[in-house]
């Protein structure tokens, strides 16, 4: 369901909520900051917003389309940023998508699906306590929140992997644990696709767009960049660990199968001795000298037992039985 809201902020004054269609009355006021939030909008809403704010048609086409790759693009006096979001909901990874238009005194956030909510940032702007209330600070805040959620998800996946790793090293691993490990690996791949491009977005803001990465905010943007870099590195390490864990499990299965085959072969060799000897006596031959000797059967039985025992002890030393 489509949802929209528009808030007007003035430094030192309570925010004012207005209809989106009235935004043109405030867009040219340099003392005001406008935040427009849209959730699953249709193209008519975006087209109307584009007319009010002077947004580029190509950027509007990108904003209405979900599953965009994360990117930053400049269109004259405003920027378009596409980012992926991540959060854990009841233990499950939920990926979302957020698009932003940022101009001199406005920011527009567009969420698709179960995208991350930015209510915390808006509440901070409503009660600034000395923090600036403007587009550059709002843009920094939403990117910082997205990156912080990446870190929270990585921490949760790390804890989940450690639990599975402990089970993996025991003899109690079953199919369900292996499926959980595979899901962790898949979640890490999705998370990396979202976190890795954030580095390029923040780097471009710092290098190419000083009107947003202002002198006062550069240190904060570098902090976001550092978080994004560390998150990506942690994901890569965890993905390698998950892949190694799965390889270890496969190697363990191969070793167990090899040991089983080895034991079966060992017992097969031991049983071959009495099988061959006793099969000769099942052929009903009469021309066998030992058939008429009273000690022949005990001697054959003793020889069979001794041969089998000797082979068993040899194989036992080599670990085959």
C-alpha cells in the first residue's frame, strides 16, 4: 500500500506536516528543510513530486523501479542515491531498497517493500539538541543508519555461525544444521551485495559533492566509510569461514565413508579364509585323504581359526577393523 508524508523543519521550531502537493510553497524558502517520505509509490505520485521539486525524468524512472543496483548519480542541482537495506526480522534476514533525492534544502526517501524505516532519523531532526537540521545532515544520517544495520546483521550472523561451527565439529550434525549453515552463507552473499557498494557511494560524496559532504560533516562521512569497509571485510571473512566449514563437513563425510569401506574390506578378507576352506567340503568329494583321518577336521578348524585370527590381528594394527 502506498504511503506518503511531508515534513517541514525549521531550526529551533517544531516540524510542520503538510500535504505533498503543497511542497512547492516551501521549496524556495532557504530557512526551511523539507523531508518527503514515500513508501511503495506509484509513478503518478513520483511524477507529481518530480514536477514540484524539479527532479530529472531518468532519476524518476530509477526510483519507481525496485531491484536497482546501489549507485549515486548527479542530475544538475540534486543527487539520486539508490541503496539496499538489511535488517533481521524474527531471526530472518529482510532485504529492502531505499532511494533518495537530495537537493539544496530537501531530501526525499523512497522505500520499496520491507525497506528500513528512518523514523529514528526524523525524530532526531524533530529534537535536534544542537545538531543541524538540513539536507546534508539528513543524508548523512540515513546512510549512517543503513550502515549501522549492516553491522548489526553481520554480528547476528557471526553468532549464528559460531553456534553452527560448534555443532559442525561435533558428531551430532544433521541435515537441518547443514541447511542453516547454507542459509547463513546465502545471507552473507546478499548482505555483501548491499554493503560493498556503500563504500563507493560515500567515497563519491566525499570527493565530488562538497555541498553534501561539508567540511563539518566530512569526518562523519569518513566514519560511515570506515564502518562500510569493516562490514565488507567482516562479511568476506565470514563467507570464507562458512565455505571452509562446508568443505570440512564434506571432507569428514568422505573420511567416514572411506573408514566404513575400509572396515568392510577388512572383515571381508577375514571371512574369505573360512569361506574358501569350508566351501571345499561342500563339494562332496570322496578322494580327500583327510576325510578318513580322525584328527583332520579338528586340524582344519584349528588352521582356519588360526589363519583368521592372524589376519584379524594384522588388520587391527593397521586400523582396518
